[in-house]
């Protein structure tokens, strides 16, 4: 089937988030893990390539995303989307801005928008400032993110150091006046040479306005929610077709495991809620212990568990504990040790018969998915907004896996995920 829309996501949880929202339209969505190493075949109208480049060196991130763009163009895509986190996770050097600018150059585009709003999950943008619930981004728990601490709430200020071309803002008052007003404002900014435009959004209606105003742009950027209305627009234009998406949801019988590397405030509450159930075997991983002993003790522990009880291995901890480990080991090594250990545990769990994987954290999801050698995901039922169950082939086995962004989901997410799969 001809591909019309091609998206590139900077981590695996973000990719499944986007896939889940697009799939609500009933248009077929295909999610590829990494840039495929073969020419496009059996493509869907909506194709997504999941990368693990959110915190990669800028040159690496640009190179990977351009390779993904080349594959999507060869699949026939006419519209493109650069998907990043709804909390704009980045540093003053990137990677959001540099990748967007590189994609713009490759596509010959002179303007794009930035809209990470996700109202269903409490992310809104007003006067260029990003809010997490009622808190400005810089006052939210994201200020203590171990890899991309967000110390400014203003997206215009955050974006300016990352790009070489001018940055502007379209505020909520303009968006509220409808698609034509927004198109006119973007046209004036284009005439003034403004290439990068942050667009306010506080509700799903705003996202619909933005999508209608901007669907003709070659490249859009943002969180998953701003792309959600696009398939319905293209369906009305006859550019894509809806099909009966009755998923087989096939995976082999087998127990489940929870693997949590995220240290977000919400994941901390989710881990605590799972632990309160009392009968769940659990093991907390410490980066300092992993540095000294490796993953061996965790693998040994896992081998002795009753897998029918859904064991949980987690490195979720407090911001102070994260900083202490980073000071002793270095930020990159501390994170890599946790990711590597959880990935090794995922492989061992599969060998022990586990066929359902609940994974929390973007970096962890990337490591686990790669370790399981998953190349493509079929999108199933949503557990929470932006968090679907997915189905994949891992070696000789059919598995179910969900990849949860750190701050997504309610406190009972882990238990709810298992219940959704059983219904």
C-alpha cells in the first residue's frame, strides 16, 4: 500500500505513543524499530520509524534521522513528522532543533511548527510556555530529569540556541480564531524569514485547528497529539483509506514481567502502587551495584522467581539518588548500566517463557526492544492515552509489549496494562 505520511520518533515510547493515537483513525499504521535495512515493502499509509536518538550526540541524531527520512521518501511518503517528547526533552545543543533544521534542508522546507502539547496527558502551551498539568515545565518534576533537566518553560527560549534560523510564536489567541487566521499568521512570519514557529495549544480543539491549518506543510514537528487529527483530514481528501483493523493480538501464552528504568514522578508512583499489591516479586537495581557486580545478581534472582506472579525489576528512584549515582559514575555510564541490565533481564525472561513485557521509560524501552530483536510492531489497544499494547516477533516467539513514556499513565498503570491484555 502506498505510504502518504512518514514519521520519525526520537525514542521508542514516543513512537508507540504516536502510533496509538494515529491508529484511532482506523487507518493502518506501521511502526518500524530503527531504520529498516531493506527497501520498503508491505508498507502502510502511515509509517513510523522509531529511533533511539533523543540524547545521542547531535551529529549522530541528524545522521540517523536523515537516513530514516530517505527510507520514508523511498516508501512514497509526501508528508513528514518529527516526533519528540511532550515535555520537549532536550539540551541547549539539541536534539530537537538541529534535527528539525536538517530535515527542513533535506526537504526544501522554509518553515515548520513546534507543538508538543498533549492535553489528554496534561501538556499544554500558552504564550509559548509549556505546562505539565498546572505547573510550568521548569517547576515540574522534569526539572530533575537525569538526562535532560528542563530548567526553562519557554519553548521559544529553549529552541533558539538549538537552531540557526529565526524562531517565532503563534499564541493561543490566534489559534482560537481558526485555521485561516493561523495560516495567515504563519504566512506573515514566513515573509519575515521566521522558519521555526512555536504554536500554542491548550485543548484538543486547538490541535484540530493546527492540523487543519498546517496539514499541507511538508514537515511538521511536535508531540504525538498534534498529529492525531491528520488522518481524518486526509481521509476526507481521499489521500488515505480506512480499513478494518481487527488485530489478531496474537502472542504466545506465557507470564508477564515489568521492567522500569524511568525515574519520573509518575513512574515512581506506579512502581509504588505495584509494590503495594504485596505479592509481586520485585528487585530494585542500583547503578553502583551494577557497576561493581554487573547484571549477574539480577539474572540469578530472576531465575528463581515464580513468573506467574509477574515479577518487577526496577531502577526507579528519587532525583537525589539519581544525582548521587551520576556523580560517582557519570551521567552516561549510570544510565547505560541500568539500560543494559534491564535489557539482559528481558532476554533472560523471554528464555524463561515470559511473553508479555511492560516497559517504563524511553531509554529503557529502546534498550529492551533492541535486545529482544524486535523490528516491527503491530499496534493494539490503548492502555492509557498514548500507551498502546503492541505485538511483535522476537526470535521464534510472538510477544506482547507495551512501551510507556515515564510520565504517562495513571498510578495503577502496570496492573491496568495486564488487565487490558486479558480482556
